[in-house]
C-alpha cells in the first residue's frame, strides 16, 4: 500500500479545475505495472512517481548499457552494468519516497504475466519487441486489464490505450486489432537495429503517463479506440480510428491454460534458422559449433560462460567471409539481429545448412543460466 502523502508536494495538481484532492487520492491508492524501464519506461515512471501514483511495479530483467543513456535519463553513467529495475527504483524513491515501488527483475513471460497483471489496476507496455507486446495484449485481455501502449523507432512514435472497460463490457479494441499477427521476422526493426532519436521516447513516454493519470483520476478524455502517431522530423501528428474484430479476438488464447502453452518468442521469431537455448546447449555438448555474437562491442552483459566470436552487426557484412566453414550459431540481445546474420550468411553460402540463430538471444541465455544456478 502507498504511504500517506503530503498535499504540499502536489499543490500544483490539487488546484487544477476538476482534479483536486479526490483525484489525488485515487492516484495515491492506484496500482500501475510498467513493463520495461527503458526509453519509454523511464519517462513513464518518472512522471507517474512525481504525480503521486502510490503503488508501482517495474518489470525489467535487462541491465543498463552506455548506449541506453541518450534516451534513458533516469540513469547515470555510474549505473552502467546495473539492473534497470533495481536502479530505477532507487532513483525514483529519491524523487518521491512516499510511493511504494516494486522492482521485478525476472523476465515477463507466459509463466508469470497473468498473476502479475491481476495485482495491478492498469498496465503500461514500454517494451521494445513484438513478442512482449503480443504477450502483454493477450494477458491484459484475459485478466481484464486496460493497458497503455507506446512504441518508437527512428523518428516515429505510436501511442494507444487498449482494452478499456466500461462497466462489465470491454470496448473490444486491443493490440491485435492494430496488428493481428506479428510481422515477418526482420521486416520491422526495433531500436537496437534501426536506431531512435533520443527525445522521441521521452515525448511518447510522457504522453503514456498522461493517459494513465487520466484513467486513474477520471479527468479528461482518454485515447481509446484510436492510434496516435508522431513524426518528429515534420512535427506531424496523425490520429487513426481503430475497429474491433471478432476475427482478431479469436487469435487471443481463450483461457489461462491456453495462454501458458503459448510461445510468444517462437511466434514472433519464425522458424527459419531459429533454435532454443536448450537446443544450443545440446549442440555444445554433442558437437563442435561456433557461437558468433553480433551485438555491438559496448553491449552488456558479457557472456563469460559461453565462448563466442564477436562480429558486431554494424560490420558483419564486411567480416562474415572470415567465419570458418562449419556449424555456426548467431546470438544477439534478443534474437532479431542474429536471425538477420544467419540469413546473410546463408545467402552468401547459398545454403542454410548448419546455420542457426538463438531465439531470445542473450536475454534468454542468461535467464536459463540463472534458473539453472538456483536449481
């Protein structure tokens, strides 16, 4: 539960027309779960905590890298290498010690999403990959939780509010109404591959926080049933009307058991070249295989328990001819760049035989190692 709050801290909100102490009390008693403490999560968390949202959960199993800092100002240079969720909690409590913040450093997946979502009033999806977005959407629908969606890449951002209920009825607009099925692997790049201008997630993230505050307080009109897009180069905003469909709703698992059997990473990664972490471990035990890490040189964590050859994706095309003939498995942070590397090498060799990409990448590998260490 949230601690008692000082009206003086929120004085500029309390004097607002239609806001006042009643709305502030709602904020203080609310529970918000934020998925991701990165480019979008940092501004969302900062402004929700500053506004006095009383109970916040942060789900992020990633660590801070130097290349995060241009768009994640919640962290300092000295924080590089630390877990994002724990570090965010530390800085946010300095900002507002009256807020209760729970840092969850395990990865959101099919095993924990439903139980986590059930504990909160509204979900904020600040993730940067399609697997998590579809998982968040489906878990939110199954648990009846509204969620705020944001996405950024290069110079463009998106914002929407999904699954908002009215009484016992769900409005029916959810993420799959926008994107029914994941795009083909590698067709749409995330920030790690395509880049992003640093201020853009700040703009979209602050607007996501505003939608959360409107939902909790009941003040203002929410962005429901619509998708708002921003091109920061032209300052052009577009608002698109979204339509619900029984066909897209049929794509969502029908119950908790069906949800638990889903494999969202496999769904979004596709089958071409993809292998699981467990399959990689079996290969390493039974045969000779080269592991090529295509992350950039400053990306962490280091994989000290896995011998790899580092060929950053930024120079891969020029360097891939040096990869010796034989079985090779590519790995990156989440599995997107490694798949592209596998495709490029297969094209160069005119054969995909013996070429693999590790689904879920370093994140999945580290998660597997951590679980094994606690068995």
